[in-house]
C-alpha cells in the first residue's frame, strides 16, 4: 500500500509574538500540494502573524517544514527561495510604476527571460483586465484591480505556495467572486494556495480544507464543507 504524500507545508507547535507580547500559541497545520486551504478567524485572531512567521519575517519557535526543508531558523529570502510567496494585506504595490512593471518586479529573482515572458502571458490570461491596463500606473486603478495586480505579481515569482492575506478586504462581492474563480484556475495549474480571510463563508466555500483560529490558536480544522456546516462555526462566525 502506497504511503500518503508528505504535505507541502507542515507546521508543528508554532509560537510567535511581538517582543513581550505573545500572539501565536502552539499552532499546527498542514497544506497539501495543489489544494486551497482557508485559514479563517475574526480580526485579531493571529492570522497575519502566522503568515509573517511562515514567511520568516517574524521569529518563532516550533517547526516549519516547506517542501521537505526545515525553515524554523531560515531567513525570509530562504523561505522565498523554497517557493513561499505572500500577497500582503493592503496589496503594497508600487503605485507610481505601471501594472506591467509591478508584475515584472515579482520576477526580479528569475533570470530565464523566456519563462518570464511565458508567465507574463499566463497571468494576463488569468486577469484580462490587467492586460488592458498594463501601461497604467498601478496606484490609479480601483481596489479590485490593485488586488488582481498584487496576486499577479506574486504569480510572477513562480510560487509553489501562494499565501494571500485578506483578499476580499474592501472589495465588491462581484470582484471577490472573480478572484475566487482565479484561485481555482491557479490551483488547476498546480499552485497551492493558503487563503487567510475574515470572511469565513467566502473562504470555506472556495477551499478544500480549513482551519479556524481564535486568539492565536487553531480551534477547529477539517474539510471546508464540514466546517461550513458546523453549528459552532455557523453560530460564532456566520450569525446562524
């Protein structure tokens, strides 16, 4: 009988904080290849802190294994070299650069021009609106278009794992629906997605599995559909 494949990302006993302020407490989770995993919880639950620890921007204790490599003592550039790429909350684009120049910044560590050109065409296929606005200054676009640009820039880094922080924040529902469709397309291309969201219904509706965080701890985990129908989740987060 074949052994199950090792998860792409496996986190065990992760704790982190800011100075004397602890935020994460003994967090464990795993993300398998080519799946969408939702990390959900209310504001202040520790979701962004967890992403910062995974990206190695924030020191932590515990184990982080990404694609077979132990990253618990790694620097941010080493995590990035493993294919861990983050789309930050607030997008953080280069406002005075064009859309295309922003996208090319995502590929700044890549040297193969043919691969960069191929991926540029691919992300314009994911986001046709960006193709129309490729010469426009990124800071002059709408919030939804800027979110598309931030996600496309991350894709230009050729990620193995794309971690997206609060994708839906401040966006109209029709735009969010389009972005969720793009995530499904990205996953079909083999990119694994860790989606961090306050909008629990949105995230779990589009994910394979999910983790619910409260006050720096994972309190529930399982298939996304199971969590979405869990009475505790529905009462605490969905008002049902």
